[in-house]
C-alpha cells in the first residue's frame, strides 16, 4: 500500500535522528531547568516567566534566510549549520554544570538563552534538510517524513528526557551535574550528523532569476551591475525574496490566513504544556513517576501515533488530519481537568498521557506536513522557519503567562485546563475557511 511503502526509505532514518537532535535541547531548557528552579524555591510565576527564553523559537525566521544562502566550509549547507549549533549546545551544557542556580541565576538564564538560540537555529537547518531530502516527484512522502520527525523529536524530548529524572532520583545528582550527561548525549548525536547524507538540491536557476530581478530594480542590467547593485541584490534575495515569493504565490489574503491559522492552532496545547510539569509536582507525583509516565510512556505513545498519524494523513489528506487533531487536542485537555479533580491517581495519569500523546503526535504530524507543503524548496529554510516559528509562538510567547493565569485562579487547575481546551476553536474556523485552498495544494503535490 502507498502509505506503507512511503516509510520504506533510508532517508527517513536520518530525519528521525535529526528529530531527536531537535527535541533534546528542550529537555535542557524546559523540564530539567523547570525542576532545577523549582527545587531552588522559585515561584510558579517566576518559573513560567523564566521560560521566556523560548521566545527565540518564535523569531528564528528573522535569520533563517542566512541558512539558505550561506554555506559553511564543512559538511554541506544543511549539515554544516546543524553540526556547528550542536557543538555550541554541548559547550553551553558544560558551562551550566559549573553553576549554582541560587547564586548564579543570571548565568543560568544566559546559557539557557544560548542553548535556545542554537537550538532554534539548528531547527531551521533540520527542517530545511527534511524538505530538501525529499524530491519534488515524491511529495507523498512529506507526511511520512513529518511522522518520523515527530517520532524523533519525542524520542529526544520524551525518551531521552526521562533519563535526568531517573538519575536525579536514583543517584541524588544535583541538577547542574545532570547537564554533563546532557552534553554527552548531544555529543553522540554530533557524530551521526557527520555521517548523514547531505541533500542535493538545484535552486540555482530561481536564485539567479531573483538576483536579476533585484539588480534591475536597483537600476542595473545583470551584465553591467556594479558592486552596489550586486551587494544590494544579494541582500534582497537573501532576506526579502523568500517572503515576497510566499506572499506572491499564495496571495496576501490567503498567506495571512495561513499564518494566523498556524499561530492559533496549538495555543491551548502550549498553555497546558508549559505548566504540565508544575501540575504533576503539585498533584503529588514523584520524580520517577513523572519521568516514567510523562516522558517514557508519552514517548512510546507518541512514536506509535506519529507513524499511524502519518499513514492516515497520507491516506485521507492533510486537511482532515488537521481538523480531527484540533478536536482531539481539546478533548485531551479536558482529561487533565479531570485529573485535577480526582487527584494523584496513577491509572488516570497513564490514560491522560496516552490520550495527550495521541493528540499531540497526530496534530504535529499534520501540521509539519501542512507547513512543508506550503514551502518553495528554493527557500525551504526561510519559509518553513517563518511558519514554524508562528506554530510555536503561542508556546514561547503567550504561554509564558500560563503560570500567572493559574495563580489568578488560586491554583484551580481544573478550570485552567478547560480554558485551554476552548482555545482551539478560532483556529478551526480559519481551517474550515481555507479548505478549498489546502485541498488544491495537496492535489498539485501528488
């Protein structure tokens, strides 16, 4: 069957491992850092505000065009950027291991921000790698690649992310010592990066046409362009052309609708995710239980449903996958509301994690395939970063106030989760309005 054959491709293994590399830094600046700051006595509001370092993921599209134009002098255009960012992340983790959060909170924030910056830049190159490695005549593999990227991300964040909590419980290591372990894991991933296949692309023709367009706009024909015209054309092709092409190809109204939908789709999930660890701790679960359920169990559930979600998306299309995922996300948030009322029940915890992992996997696969479909391969890094940054903007900007909402509700977690379930409604209205355009794009890609 077509949707099964799409997964029988060696390139998908590279996409899976790079997914791990993309998800793993979130362990460093999300769950581990949250637990560290919680043990140091910071308030819920302070911890959620500290998470504002994630804002860099929402703005990484600003420098993404550089990754489409600048080729580093090793390992290829995509692999070179990925390897460099991974090396800096390892160095930052080593520096974090030398800090005491109580007396060096500024430096904890500084190195945390550095990890976030490098991780956000690495994500640009990884997303472009996934799009570039799939040829134009095999676009049906976008969903398969999306599912493997999602499974890899959750392996990095959920599977490997459980290790710090088990080690902290079993060995009594301080949280800053855990960062040496995180550095070692990322170092192993760097070795794989060196041996991964570099995508082969042919974007020269479109880049040449765009360069001539801007040279003429600056008052010169290509044959007689001077230094100023050439430099100006390079600047505009690098920084402006990816976004001009996106709006020109889709039209301003549809382009803005696409961006608004992407921004709104996962806000409810983002608000929940930002405070989930804090919720588990306050509900009374141990570090090992949190690691076992929210990390390891969620890891396997997400991997399973990422593959299933990819197959279903290939079979039934991206539009249906997105719409069903939106409804399912709202339903899973209501499971957390039930947990808040019942208390620390392990069976309910496991069921909630299974449902949440299913909806998160399905929605992510559909969203990644959708964004990939909307990209021009000539500017894959720039355009994917623009849309993906909006996809996580709610998590990285608006969701920073999630702790404030819980505090204003006097710790009423049940009401908080009901509010997050309702947040998906505006995005589904946008999606319904764009149905004809999405279905047309899918037919053209087949």
